[in-house]
């Protein structure tokens, strides 16, 4: 799961990490951690078969770097890709739907927030997500959700700009 470089990764993983190599995206991840008081935030490229870290802020030593990959079926982001709706969990332990879900048990988090990222053509790109091993009361409150939605829209705008540049170098 941990990698110091993009050597040995396939083209899709390298391209995904290159899309996230952006100071504005890193600043948004810092903002996400500040707003939520969570220790890990990432932009992930999510397809039907893959979850790749595009950019990461890791204060809890979760162990992911840009270009690293998780097995898609071990992620909640896969469910977000399927439904197109954000998932925000203050405390997994206190939530009927999530307390026995395989993902929090596997990765050891209690709080979680993830928002879909959609490109201008309507295609699903991935997610803006955050996790922490501690619970976060109020995470699902309307003010926090609004701030996180704004963060996701700004990441979408950055990715859209990068896509236009890639199409017309």
C-alpha cells in the first residue's frame, strides 16, 4: 500500500497521480482536515475496477501516497461511484448501517466523509474523502457538509481545467 515513487505503477496510476500533483488540491486537502479535524484526506480516482490515490494528506500514518491503490471492493468510494451521493459518518460505532460494514473494520476508522467528484461532461471521476480513527461529532451537520461540498466542487473545477489542458496542449 505504501510507495515512495511512481516507479512500477501502470500508466493509469501514474496519470492519476499526475492529475493530483497540484498545490491548490493540496491546499483543499489541508482545508478538509482543518474543517473536519480528521487526520487523513485524499482525492481518489475511482472506476468500476480501481481506487487510486490522486493526492493525499496523511497526518495519521494511514500509509497511502499519490499513485497508491486500494482494492476497489474494500472501499466505500465504490458505493459512492454506484449511487453518486456523498457519505458522511460522525461515528461508525453509533451508526446502524456502518458499524458492521467491512470497510471501517478493515481500515480502522470511526469517522468518514466522502463526496463524489464529477467532470463537466457528467462522468464520475472519483471522490474527495477523509477518514479518522476517532469519532467526529457534528461532521454530518449542514454547515460542515456545505463546506465539504464546496471543497469537492473546487477539486472538480481544478480537474476539469487539467482535462482541458490535456486535451489541447
